[in-house]
C-alpha cells in the first residue's frame, strides 16, 4: 500500500472477480492509496485472467486476458502502440 501511495502518478489496477489468490477487496485498497487510479474488474477473471501460465506465443487469449489488454491499452493512450511497432 505504501508503494502505491508513493507513486505520485496515475496508476491502473485490474483485477479478476474470480481471483482466489488476491482478494478483490485489495483492488479498492490499492486504488484508495492512489486516488487518481483507474480500476477495472474483469468478470470471471482468475489470478492470471484465465490465461495459460506460462503464456506461450501460440496460446489463444482468454476473453478475460483480452479484456485486460484492452484496459491496459486504453489507459496507456495512443502512444502505447509505439512500443509494439
């Protein structure tokens, strides 16, 4: 929590609502520690957003992992694509 409070910039927090490893309550605690944080609850997502772990390059993304990537790209803004070109 202290690290989240010290970020000094907007953060993005995503959490699966079916995560048995980390409580969904922790999402609200992290967001409260960094008030400008964007949050996203991914329906049906477990701790790895229903993706195979480790994720291979041949694996198809689960709908939950795809929702996570969409959220990250949305939060990063238009410059995010530059990292992938």
